C-alpha cells in the first residue's frame, strides 16, 4: 500500500505515470495526423528513414535511383515528400520517447514490490507491451499500411493507456478508499459500465468507417473528399446516430456526479467535465467530417477524443470501484 512506502517516491511514480499517459495520448494524436495526411509511408523503411537515422530534407540528398531501390523492396511508387517524411519521423520520435517514459515508470514502480506487487508487475507489463507496440509499428510499415494492422496498432495503444490508468489509480487506492461513494446508487456504476461498452462499440464502428476512408483515399484520391461520403457503408450512419445516445448517457452520468458531490471531489469533478467536453468535441469533429467534406484536420481530433472519452470513463469507473469499498453499506438510492 502507498502508506508503506516513501510518500515522495509514491508521488514521483504517480506523476511519472500520469505524464506517460498523456504522452501516449499525444502520440495517438500524432498518429492520427500521420494517417489523415497520408504520411504513413513517409519513411518507407524501419527503423531508419530512407536509410538514414535523421531523414533527408530534400530529394537531392537521396540516390538518383531511390525509387527503384524501394520498388525492388516491394514499395512501388515511393515518392519523397519532405512534409510526409518528417511527419512520420516525428511520430517515430514520439514513440521512442514513450518507450523511455514507460521504462522510467516501470523502474520507479520497484518501490511497490513489497507494498503492492500488482502495481510493479503491471508497470513491467506496460513496458513489455510498448516493446510489442514498437514491433507492430514496424509491421505497419512492412505491410504497406494494411488497414487491419493499423487498427490493431491503435487498439493496442488503447489497451496500453488503460493499463497505465489502472496501475496509477491502484497505486492510490488507500487514499481513494477514504472517499465516500455512498452518494451514488448501484445503478450509476451499471450505467457507467454500459457507457464504456457503448464507447468501445462506437470505436469499433469508427474503425470500419476509417478503413473505408483509407480505401477511398487510395482509390479515389483524384475525387474531391466531399464526395467520398456517397461511398460510405451503412455502418457510417449507425455510427453517426449512435453518438447522440452516447452523449445523453454520459450527460446523465455527469449530472449524477454533480448532484452527488457538487465539485467537492476534485478528481470526479474534473473527470466528469473532461468526459463531457471530449464527447462534445468528438461530435463536433464528426459533424465537420460529415458536413464539411471530410477535412483531414478533423480526423485526428476525432480519433483522439474517442480515446480520451474511454480513458475518462475508465478512470471514473476505477476510482469509484476503490472508493465504494469503504461505503458499500451507505448506498443512497437516487
């Protein structure tokens, strides 16, 4: 437990873990920019970029026959584009930074080996998971951006950040247990669980829409993006309509939290505000994609908000799970 280790050490671990979580969210945003801008093959090799650890800034820095070289490796139509190359390179640098941060988090978790071994082993698992994520990233390049591999890459990042959220909150469970959760009914946690499942379903539908967009980007790039919508599958319209149900469900949760605590518990107050803010932002980004001709700038924002929504829901769920352990007998029906 955290009261059995040095408070400064525990605080350092939590801060480092929190920084790592937000760094992963930033990487998800950068990854969305890479995908939306078509920069995924900006570096056609891995781990180097055009055979260099620091990529070129101009085509004159490449061999005259570089296109043939990469065509022989299975990457035909390779065209150097400085913007796309450096966008992908920044994405890779962010990935390396995440690896360093998670290593530091795992190292700092050694303080919990006696106090709470689960925190230590979960941190270690996150470290190995980010290594697998790096390998999967290289597979994305090797597969020439197959949509299924890209989707798996994104879902693994989702799992990684959820694991870290759970680990950080578990490391604070003694403190969280002092929070009275009796002001919330059992129905609240049930609806919260349903809301999380709805978010996962919405994301799965979103990946299907995203793969359609990728296909259109490759096969109908000469057609204005505003006309791509005509080729969308029926799941796009289900995905679009489902967002209203998600909004109302989560608005009910936020209202119940406000009535129960009225801002007295900072984590719950900020978490609920972040949740509803992310949902509204995701919907606005989705509307712009639907009505403004699929602007590329809205795609990474939409993706990031989906990840943040689930992260906020999961954080609230775990927080209340630990808080409720001390006040289960005082549940108030609302």
